[in-house]
C-alpha cells in the first residue's frame, strides 16, 4: 500500500522534532527564564537545529553581538546558555555551541541541489517565538530567489533562496525546512511583510560549507562590506536620475567594515568587483564570497569619473 502525503508528513515531523530547539536572545542582561521573556517583549525568539551533538545552526539575525546571551531550550525542555561560536553574515547563518547531547540525534541534512517547483516541504520552528515545535506544510513555489533586507548594522543581501508558501513567521526563523523524508533542505530565513504565503529559506548546501569549516577550524571567515546600497536597473536609474542602468548605488557606509577600508562614499556607484559587472544576477556578495584570501579590484564611479581600488579580502 502506497503511503499517502499525510502519513509521510507525520513521519517526517516525528523524525525532525527531537533535533529542533527554541532560542531566546536578549541584547542586554543575563537573566533568562523561558519563552515568557519573548511575550514580555524583553527578548527575541526563534529556532535552530542540531547539526552535531554540540553544534546548533540558526539564523544570524536572531542572535546579536553578545556572544553568550542566547538561551537554548531543547526537545526535553532543558535550558542552557549557548555560546555563539561562528557567524556567516553573507548567508545569515550562526552556529551555537552547547554541552554535548548524546541523547539527541542531529538532524539529517539533505541536499538543495535537485529541488523542484511544487515539491512538498515542511517548516518547523518556534512560531511567534512562543509556540515551540510548530509545523506548517506547503510547496516550493520558487527557486534561486534574491532579496535584500535592511537592518541596523548593515544591509543583508541573501541570494539563491528557496521560496515556499509554507507558513514562516519571525519565530520560525532559524528552524529547518524539510522534505517528506525528514531531511533538512533549508533554514527558514525571511518573510515578506504585507504579503501572504511568501517565505524564504536558505539552501542547506550553503550551510554545509560553513559546517565543514567551523568543525575543521572552530571559526568562520567571511568578508563583510558594511554598506547599504541599491542595485541599479532601469527603474532605479530613473528614480535617482543616474546615467547608467547597472551597478550598485551606495547609500551609506558603516564604520569599521570593508567599505570604509576601500574608501567608499555615499553616492558612489560600484560598477565592477573582481572585473565582474554588478547587476541583479552578479551581486557584490556573490563575488566576494568566492574571493577570500586574495586581492580584489573595485571599479567605482564618483562624480562622473571612474577609478579603481584594490583590497585584500580576508
């Protein structure tokens, strides 16, 4: 007898739930209790999942700058202060370390390489930050999506995302997106406010690269440009009264980041990076993510003149 989709869904959820954790993050103070901190508006709530007996993957935007201000609540309702041991700002991934859990089986990681439109997926997380182990089912409604979100510290550009109509809300962020075999194919990452049934997940193949690096080196190295910008197309060209229809228009440069080292200024247009023209398909972060350990040339347009800046990407 062929197993129907309901039976497959239940089996997949039973498989993944023990690997999923709820996360509470407080920017200030060190007194944690439980998820009630989120209800009171004193903390941020989200989810994550074990990728090894002591390593948890989650979203970078869920955990702030205080490296030990994360509380993790596991399947058995055990609470533990977790240490943030690695972040990948490019892909919005963070890794938390806790005491080794011999009684919890890490999530099985699938692959995001052969996903297809219409494929059934399940999002698991901590809905609204206060309802742990919440699940929703939907389909893959888009692939290779690129979005740009703006946060206080810097822009956050995410690319190659999985789009799904499975319900994803802020509390689901950091939790796994799984297939009907219970394998993780993505990390729930973002929602589009004001739109219905549009959520995004970071492909798990991106995460695997970080897991390998952090297990081998105990840290991650990712260059962060630290600017806010808009990609230029025909529409933005007209809005800003520009002379060209490609590149990235710099809106703000944050102190202490790579953009300041390069000497970028508000109003600059980054035309090329590593001799690659910047547009919606070839973004700055995509290029920099593959340039670590070598020098890269930025081609910049300022006040009608083009000049080049060379910088080493660490």
